[in-house]
């Protein structure tokens, strides 16, 4: 093909001093003006601003520009802006090309080398843009339903927001009940609202909402499709109880052949016991019991008297033969609200968790002081005594080179809350060992002052170790008090480890399932840390709550609302425009070798035997270009990434 | 000319700035380079990035063309195994890479000049390391000089 000639305009952004402080933009503009085809070259302080865009639009009209090259930031940030500006001026948006001279140049290089690199990149872009052709956006309708994964406070809030706006919502939760971590807490900081009192009405609202389909004890196992049209497979695990028939009377639990609960109770962190047939906690939603086949005698031996069946009677809700089912749903958007995992305190051996019985995690203490907890709200040690002194160790598994480097954001505040509650309930002396006291939130610092005035002791120092006293068996916390400048050893009856927040153990598998990215720590990666905090790089998939990073309940709820709004905005658009970067076949060149057919991961390529050529289904093609690279006769091509365009870039950067 | 084939001396390598063409996928490695930028991680300015949607789009001809046009090295960056935005384009890139690498070696191209790396969107630091390392390796090798064996391929690329 002969190289097309076009009237090209080049626009170089200063980005304040972000680019112009490093790259000689005047020299770059002069250089651009000498490139073949360039009719006009300009530089401007902020190209993305309205006056900057107007500059481009005016030139398109005045100089009859046929191509536009903008040298500025990453196309991931402003490609859409400049394409839209071109479109508004009557130029096909795909005749605009961006050159990244900020992220890839001025922010990482300096001196003449930075300007030289900008010249090479700009030359490449000017050469490639001549080959750009006008393209039409593809448009597909958006399904008016949303999948919310995870039924903690984030998922609950997002689901309710969407459902109240009239959207169909599927809420999928892998545990037998929704509620997440928040349901385990006693009070919430800094207002000391009872967590259950503010959460359970929302949980019930989810169950009762006509627009929400709630699937607990269920997991997403497959995701296909793309924004506007996801096909999701959900595995509904058998709970051996038919959800529609169970009325939540709990008589079966009473009737179980195990007279006393004797199995590890997950919801109470093992501090309480449950039976093989159980409900996680009294306010669980749905109010449907679960049978644990690992401990149920009927499942283990088949020789149980099945007194639960008898108790259920005519309701016939118990079904030992229940099988898992796979449901397939179609949704337009997905919100991930899969939450966090509390740090495993036994990973830090010198704090003695799992070794000394009176070393607890904060989550265990939440259950102990919760009125619905294993001790009915009595804060007692494992031997039943009330603690007279309690030490709270901050930053366990946070801000630590050996475990996790990040600050978990909530531990200072929940430690203050626990200090207050412990003092209120037991009158014990409470010692907080902290590195820094971090209380940046509305009414947080005031709460800290209040707790300090209540007589809680604060010792600035990281606890070195916890060990039992030889005399009375109390636990000694040893730490360097960095304000006093000396080592202190404080004996206490109870140690509470303020464990930090970690990504879920299976975060990597989950992100692969949904084709999104993780930060190196394992938190799901947002599209932009400031301007797109609930979006991901996969269109139509949004984030809410701690799966994106540690945060408290107010921030989680705010983020869940934002994710719901983003999903709603998407759904209300009605249709989505897709990048037209699909592959297509030049039938007259295609030899019918079928190399491409097996390469396509989306089965978008079919073979037409009557014509002996391959054919690309544009609706299925996602535009990766793998088939294009493999075609031996160069008969498959890709819009926006034509061979000529890439060759021109290669030649351009090396000229 | 005898100078052209003579080994490159110490003095010459000190002044030599290699040119490396990089093909980065839109979803992982290009974003890693964006992240390196927002994190202000300084690295060698010798790499020129060509954005493709997927590392699977990198036609071996692009690599040959880059060497033919005077690149001293070619770097391909894609998503980690299992992480490809397009499910498996990176595996296709890997297959072609191994084949092309052998071919280039037979043509006398040192293996250090052609590299495939998996760099995810969150690995700005890794991007910096890979670029710096490759620039140093290629700098040590000296400028790329096409051997005679390369010419038939170059003609084929030129068509």
C-alpha cells in the first residue's frame, strides 16, 4: 500500500510544568512542524482544558485537519477527551492519536534525553496517524441487572442502592448468611452504635426487596462476556435444607441428637460451639439453618436417628439428598465487594497467640463483648475470671516489614473502642501499646481524647514480646516506651492483638475469575486512585469496600454507594460503545489455512468452506490481535492496530 | 570496512546509548510504565514504547523490522501467565518468542537483545528494573550490527 498523505495537526501539552518542566516543548513544537504532513503544530499549557480542546477544534475547522496528534499524558487518561473533541469538530474520533510524553517520559527521565525521546515518539505518531482510518463505534445494549459479589456491608449497601433505583440485583455470598465482618462486631467507632442495630435492618431489607435475588452459601465459578453482557455461573452449595420451606423456627437445632453444641463455631471465632445443624447467629439472613456434612452423623455414618427431620415435621425442609446446583445469570455490570481477611496473629510467634490462652485477637474480643456472643456479652478469660488488666497491642500484621507494610487504617480506632468497652464492662486497667495514634476521621480524634480522659493508658512503643510471669502466670508485655526512653514490662490478665486487614486468601483466584488486576499487596486495583476509585481496568466491573484496600465502615458504605452509582450510570446509558479495534479478514488474500481459527480465545473466527476463507464475528471479537499476528498471508488485519501503523511507529521511533 | 566488524572497545561503549524498541500490551505492561511515571521512578531513557492491545499482537515481523531499522534491542511486555486480558494472548506471544529467539540467534543476534517479560499493571518498580537491566546488557554488547545472515530476512520484511 502506498502511504496516504494527510493534513496533520500536532498539539503538545505542557501539563503545567509536569511536561514543560522537563521537556523543551518549544523545541518539540518546532521539530513537529518539520515533520511531513504536519500543517500546524502548537503547544499549550493544558491541552485537556476547554481552551486547549477549542484550539484543536478551531484548527480542524480552519486548516481542514484530517489527523490530530496530541502529545500529552497517557492515552488511558485523556484519549477519550481528545477523541471527543475531534468528533465535536466533525473529525472521526479514530483519526486522533495520543503520544505519552508524561508518564512515559517527563516523569521518569530528565535533560536532553527526555526531549529526544519525545521527538522519537512524536515522529512515530505522526507517521502512524497518516494510516489511521475513520471507524464507527460498535454499540451493544446493556443488560439491566447487576451482580454484587459479597454480602458484607459493602455488598448490602450497593445492592440496596441499586435495587431501590429499580435495577435487578443478584447478591451472591459464600457464607450461609450475609452480614460479613460487620455482623461480628459489637459496637462501631466512634459513635458506639451497636453494629447489629444498624446492620440487621439493612440485612432484612435485602431479603425482602423484590428487586434483589439473594443467594447465600453460593460462589461465582465462571464469568464470560464483557461490559453490558456478562454471563456468570454461580455454584449454589447444598445446605441440606430447602430454603423456601424452612421457616427459621430452629426447632431442628433443638432436636439434634447432639444435646450440647460441640463443634467449632466459625462465626464466634471458635470461642463458642455449635451443632452440626445450626444457624450462624440469631439475626442471620436468610433465617435458614445449615447442616454441616463434616460433623453430621447422618452424613458420616448414615445411622442417625434424624431427630431434626422429626422436629421439622410437615414442613419437610430438611433434605439430606440435596445436591449443589449451577445457576447461570446474565448481568450488565458487576460489583465486587469481597471484603478482607483478618491477619492471622499466630504468624507473629513472639506475641504468643495460640500459645498463651489469654492472648486474643480483636475479632475474638468483639465476639466476647457482644451480647449475642458465646459468653452473652460477659468479657471473661478462658477460665471464667474477669480480667483486671488488659493490654492492647496495635499494628499486629500492619506497618511491619516482616508481615504487611501497610497501615490497616481501622485498628487504632477499633482498639480505642475496645479499650473503652473493656473499661466500661470490667473496670479493668487498659494499656494501649501503639506506634503512632492514627485518628484521621470525623469525630475520631475527639473519641481518642474521650478514651484518654476515661483513664485508659497509652504507651508509645511497639511490643517486643508477650511472655508469662513466673509468679502468677499473668502475661507480661514488654515494650520500649519511646516517650520515656526506657523499656517497660507491664503484667496483664488479657492481651488483645489488634490484627490488621489482609486481602482475602483467594483474592488472586477471584481477580482472575473477573479479569481484573491486583496491587502487589493483593488488594483489587482501582482504575485510578483518585478519579476512578471504584472502577477497574475491566469495564463494567466495580469495587466496593475492603477488597480494594483497608477502610472503615463509613468509607465502605460511601464507596459502595459510589460503585452502585457507577453501575447505575452504566445501565442507564442503555447501550455501550465498544472500541472498534476488531479484526477483519481480507477475503481476496485469505488462503483458507485456518491458522487463525483455533487461536481465537473467543471463538470469534469461523471458516466459510464455500468461500474457503475465514470470517471474524465482530460482535465476539475483543480486539486482541493475536490472529492478526499469526496470519501467514497478512489477510487478517486489525482496526486501529494495522500492520502499517505499527511498522510506521517502529520506523518512526528509530529514525 | 574492518572497523565495522571489529569488537567494540571500552571507550566506544561508554558513549554508546542503545535504542530499544518495546512492544507493551495495553492492559499490563503499558500501565506498569504509566505507574512508573506516576510514581516518578526514574529509569534509563533508551526505550521507545509501541502500544499494542495484547502481547499476542506482536508479529515476529515487527521485531525483525525493529532490528532492521537499527534497534539495538527489542523488549516485549505482557501480562503474567493466567492474567492476560484476552485470556491467552500472552501464551501465544511466548510461543512466538521462543521460536523467534532461536531464529535470531541463528542470525547472529545475541539473546540479550531480545527479551519477553511479564510485567503487571502494579509492577512499576519491576518495569524500571527490567528496562535498566536490559539497557545495561545491551550497552555492554555494543551497537547491533546486522550480520550477512540477517539480510535475506531483511529483504523478506521489506517484501
